[in-house]
């Protein structure tokens, strides 16, 4: 079962990485960087195998990034979803966003990475609530793109 706060997993990762004599570099590997994502969703401790593969590849450090849900993040999401769903203030997306308030201050995502022969190898761990948060953000972004495209079309027709 996946915990709703990955802070203890993060602590375990730090200890495991340091126990292998490796260092951590605080950084997030962007999507634009050539990368391969580790896939072993059935094993919640697959990050240990990932760290061991980094060690075997000769990596002396791993990048490590984590995301803690902030109150401002939830407020911004709620504001955008409210605008998007107006006048329906009982839309399911709004209810889901309000549920995210229960996770403020909790770690929902951790990314580990190491470079090998010009490619970044990544391991990502996320809670179910964080994955839903990301889906809601993408929904808001898509809606914003539609509004901007419609606005641009109207401006060019004048």
C-alpha cells in the first residue's frame, strides 16, 4: 500500500544512497533532457534496485528532488477550477481539489536520477493524491490553452 506522505521513503532513500557511499545532488531532471524512466510499479521498494544500478554504472551521485504540496498550490488550483467550472460550484473536480487540502505539507513526489553515457536514468515515486493533483493541473492548463487559442482567433479576425 502506497503511503500518503513520502517523507519516510525520502529519509530511507537518503540513508540508502549514503550507505552506498554516494552523494545526492539537489536537482530535478526536466522532460526536455534525454531520459529513461525506471518501470517497476509492482515493487514499492524498486528505488533500491535503481540506486544499486546507479552504483553499478559508476555514478558517484544521484540527483534528488521532492515535491511537498503547499497551501498556495491548492489555492491556485481551486481558483482556476472554480473559474473553469463557473457557475457549477459542485463540480467533481472542485471536490477533489478541496480533498487535496488534507495533504498540504506532505511529500507527494520524489525523483531520483543519474547520468550515464549522455542519458539520464530516472526513478519517480508518487502518491495517488499527487498523481491526481497533476491530472487536475493538466486539465486546468488544457482549458487555459483553449481559451487563449479562441482569444487569438478572435483577435486575428478583427
